[in-house]
C-alpha cells in the first residue's frame, strides 16, 4: 500500500520529554497506541472548542436580546 492509498495521514509533533513519557505510559497502561491517544485528545479539543463557540453565541444572543436570567429566556421562548 502506498502513502497515497492510506486512509490516514502521518503528522509529527514535538512535546516536552515529560509529556512524551506521560503519553507513552498512558498508552502502555491502556494497551493503546500513542496515535490513538492523540486522536482522542484532538477529538476532545474539537468538542470543547465547538461548545465554547456555542456558549459564546448564546451569551452574545442573550445580551442582544437583553436576557439576563433563565426565567427571562424561558419567557422569551414562550
């Protein structure tokens, strides 16, 4: 199989030695690959980022609509 046929892509990252050791230890303890741990970490990052954007949008919308409490939001929504 050539690199062009791969479903995944290879990237290189650099981490401090103590973080590398922690990643290596976690992978061994969980019987997983370091790549699997990094994929999971990025999925968590994406999830947190999306929720942060949603919360920011909600806060901006509440300010724009002059809604300060959950009760005011529920009344607005009817």
